[in-house]
């Protein structure tokens, strides 16, 4: 009897965890104005005003299941865009990612 309860619980829990592992922007709210923040290469921001660096991190694992890399990157980008709005920046340059679920972004003001 005990084994059947474990199997039933696993049958219900695993699909839920797998579905949550793929969640993308539903986990991170979009700050007003963040849709106008763009991503650029470092070579494209030479004439822009630096607004600093932001280091963002998101949940990369749910239980023992890794989230989808694209979903994690989408969340990191959205968080960086939100932070850029707060800093008065309109452009981001993707930086290092030493750990899955964490990334740095340089923030710039390029548009008038």
C-alpha cells in the first residue's frame, strides 16, 4: 500500500515540477518602461552614458529539477530591464554568468 501512495504522489508531483521548471516571464513582473530597454553589444555603447552595473539572480532549480536555460535567461533579462528603468538606463550589455541563474549587466543611457 505504501509504495502505491509514493507512486501516486510522484505521478502528480513530477509533471507539476517539470511544468514549473519551464516557467519564464510569469515569475518576474514587468516594470512600466522596461519594454523600451534594449540589449546591445559592448561595441555599440561607446557613445552612451554608463549608469552602472546590475547583478541579477533568479531561481534556477525547482526542487531537484533545473529550470529550462531559456526561461532562466528570460527572467534574468527581465530583472535587468526592470533595474535599468530604476537607474535611468535604456540599454543593457550582457555580462558574465559565473553561476546558472545569475548574470551581470552593464546599464547605459544611449537615447535622448
